[in-house]
C-alpha cells in the first residue's frame, strides 16, 4: 500500500494504467450514494444528534485527533459525547466498548488510543447504527454522537458532516481509487457542513487545524517524560505506522531531533522483531503505534502525545446546526 500511495502523490504513469478501473469505482460510489439519498437503501436516524468526522481520501488526515478535540470541547460546553468507530483490524465485528484495558486486537488501535484519553465512552463495531444503539443503551447519559471515520457510512443519518483534508497533500493526483487516493470525488465536499484543513493554507470557509506536541512519555513507565533535548544521542530511531508517516517525521524535525525514520503500513501490527534496531538508544513513536507495542516495550520506547488545535468556531457551527435540526442543547 505504501508503494501505491507514493504514486498517488507524484507524477506517475501508473495512474494512467489504473484510470479505467477508477472510473468504474467512481460510478459505483455515485450509484451507492444516490441509492441512499433516494431512500432505496435504508438509513437510520438516532434520537440524538450525530456528528460524522471523515475524509474523502485514503490515508491519515487527522480524523482521530479532531474527534478527540471536538469531544473535549463538547464536554467543556456541558455535553456528554459518545464516540463510535469501526475499529479497523479488530477480530470481532459486533459492537463492544473500548476501555483503557482493551487491546488493539480487540477494539482497533485508534479506538484504543481514544479510550485511553478517557474523555468520553468509546464504542466500536462494523455497523455504526447497531454500535450507536448498543452504546446508548449502555451509556444513557450520552446526548451527542461523534462518528469517527464515517463519512461514507450512509446507513447512519447525520446532522453534521465534517471532512478533514491533509493541507499539505490535499487530493494527490485527484483521481479516484485505485488510480488515486480519493474515496469520493472532490465535488463531495460541496455537500459537507464543514471542511477542516490539517496543516497548510486554508481557503475561505475552511477551518484550520494543527497538530502539536513536544512532550514524550516512556511507554514502559508513562509517568516518566522527556523533551526533544533528551534525545541528542546518535542512535535515535523513529517509527510511524499511520496514514501519513511523513507528517510525524516532519514534526520530529521541527523539534530538532535527528533520527533514522522507519515507515510502516497504516495500522501495522508490530512485533518485537520489527523494532530490533542495531545500536539503538531510543525509539520514538506515535500514540497509535504505542498501543500495539506495550507488550514488548522496554525503557527505550518513547511516545509523543499529539493534540489537535482547532478553531472554537467549528464547535459553534456544530451546535448551531444541531439546534437548527431541532435537537435540544446540553
């Protein structure tokens, strides 16, 4: 997948070879969406407001950090959010709660990361409707639902759609899968309620988002923290098994850290052999990587916590949309 993504974000002849397949994919995507919009395929509405955070491209754009940031802002405004997610790579498809003591194999790496932040309940399941219903039965105090990565899950009706864009990579070559990185055409953005740009320049009507963090914690002993200055040794390695590893590596560079990068596929299931680097003083990783490395971590494993910084006006917009749809405020 990493090799294919390299062709999506540079000039390549491969996208011309795959272009006919992408036309078929585009037609199927358009047909599926129209079947839901026309009610030919059934969709389900919850009694609570539903906010969907997603993207139109493959790969990491920052959906999970944005979901966490919105959940925190909603809590601060008196709401009781519930986060639901597919739980990519989990062994069971039925709905279940993600708790800090869960494993990535049980609930998926991103839901486990969100559960360990302990902002609000987090539930996972392949069917977002069934997952939300089960979660709300177990957590009746929740009064708003955040759906992480559910933009194309049309079975669940939504009050607000938020699309997240990688501000540096944008839409790559602009083609649909598999010739390019797009799940849906760029025109889909005309129908969402808000476009959030993660890094890079924003256009009129778009909301800016940035990811920041400069404190590392030790995976073996989370109470032990460090800063970039503590990683001045010559044999520092950095790993990233996320949608866009280069974003994490660039962030380390802005902190002034010299390191050897190791990019892994998104959602990579690590084992100790993957990280058995010769002459290694420290291994720096993302929180998403860390939840899959705890079982074999030693004192060299350090995790960078990253938080999304967003414009509070985005939360204001969400609450106005909810109010306009007749939902009660918190």
